C-alpha cells in the first residue's frame, strides 16, 4: 500500500526525530551513569576514611590517659572505703569520654577500686540496682575480717551518694585478669584483645599500665565500641548501603545494629560471646564476606557484586586502629542508589522528546499538506 505524500513526510520526520532523540538521551545517560559510579567510589572511600578516623579518635586517648593517670600524685594510694585521692579525676574521665565504661585500680592483694559510668546504660544500672538518677557507680573490693568483700555505692550527676550495697563475698579477682597479669610484668601500657564485657554485653577492650608503687598495682580503663556501632548507623552509603567491621575469623567488631554484635545463641548463657558475620541475616554482608574469604581473607579492591538481582559496589579495607592487623572494614553501596535518578531523568527525557514530536505532528501535517498540494498542481 502506497503512502500519500503528506503521510510520508510526517512519518519521515517523526522517525528521524525518534532516531535522533533516543540515542542522544541514552548516550548522555551512559556517560552520566559512569560519572555517578565514580562519585559512588569517592563516597565509599570517604566513608571508610571517616570511620577509620572515628575509630582512631575513640582509641587514641586511652594510652595517653593510662600513662598520665598512673603517674599522677596519689595514684599509688590505697582507697579508704570509697574515698580515693583520684576519685574526682576518674569521674571526670568518665564524663568527658563516653566511650569509657570504667576506670579502676587493681591491687596485688586482690583489692579493687572501680568507677563505672551509667550514662546511657540502663541495663547496667538495673543490674547493679542503681537508682534512676544515678550517673556513676563505685565498686570497692577489700579485705574485711580476713575475707575479700565487695561493696557498691551509686552517685548522682553531682557526685553525691545515693545508695549502696552491703558487703558480700567477692567473686571477682583482678589478679587473674589478663589486663592485670600482662601490665604487672611490663613497664608500659598494654591492650587486651576485643571481648564482650560480662556486665553490659558490649564489645570493648582494656588498656592498663603498672603504677609505680611499693606494692603490685595496675591502673586500667575499659572502653566499649558501642558508640562506634552507633556511628556506623549514621554512615549509610546511600539508602541501601552497608558498612561493618570484622576480624579475619568473621567475628563482628562493629555493625549498624549494636545489638547484632552480641551473639543471640541461647547456649552462651551468662558468658556473652561475639557474634559472627555468618550469623547475620543480611544477604549483602554475607556476600561481601564470602568474597573476602574467596580472596584468601585479604583486603578487596573496589568491585561489583550481585545480591538478589541488584548490583552493589563493595570494598574491604584493613584497619589497624584497634591495635590489631587482623581487623577489616567492609563497605557496600547499591549502584542503583546513585544511577536510579539518572535513569528516571533518561526516561523522562525520552518521553518529553516523544511528546514534542507528537505535538509537532499537526504542524508537520500542515506544512506537508501545503507542500504536497504544490507538487500535485505541478504534476497535473
């Protein structure tokens, strides 16, 4: 069937417009997508640097504090009941550094003097039986009538005594703890491996140092990494991204959900254990850790991984900020989080071009009709 001259002209210009608009729009989308993915790579790198800096800021002050507090006048004094020459300094440290859970002195005869921060730790306060307004708790273990006895006293924000507990036999002996044993044998600060505190279930570590005194005496600081997990929660790599930390064995160090760091295995009982990456119900975390294992448990350069049909950019970096060369940080960002707006712009551009062409059809028809009538007269 032959087309009329007017219809042929309209069809030609319409097809020409489509063939011109669609490839140009698609080319711009492809180039913009590449630029967006480069931006995503920069975002991943910057997020990793930010977390490493945050971790360094959390752990950096510990050695400084332990060195200086253990050298202060009065650090070698023996506490009398709940009074100690450095009590004010210990409480100031807890108020100034939220990541510090407690500061304490361990003695060679089994004595123990500890200041605990209850700020934002309602579970600890409930376990210790502290009043709602308590902000600090003091623990003292000393010999009473030939037996090691433990007592607690709770303080408010003004550091006034609120309540206390009656003496009871102590089941905690600082002399058996790694932080005491190692520090007592060295003339410098020592750091423990990461472990879960029995009192809070939070992941943390201890830095301790021997105090120069006539008797065996060690000063220690407990730091939790819960604030690090909370920081990770705010470091989202796009709406669907993920950032978490683990060791080479798969033990979690930091995760956007602080509760996920603690194992939910009922068999753990009263001895909390660190959760494993394999126990997470996050397909993205499992996929990234699987790539890490396939790479010989070595850092991963930036690469793509597909999870549930979606493309992600992922990277695994080594982190030494916690005092170990066996810790890693994984970062993953969904590619669509960066390219989806461009895809929507691409589709809108194509529809807009088609709309312009449809609007132009009547004008093309009018021009083609006039042109066609002239040709028809000439042909006649």
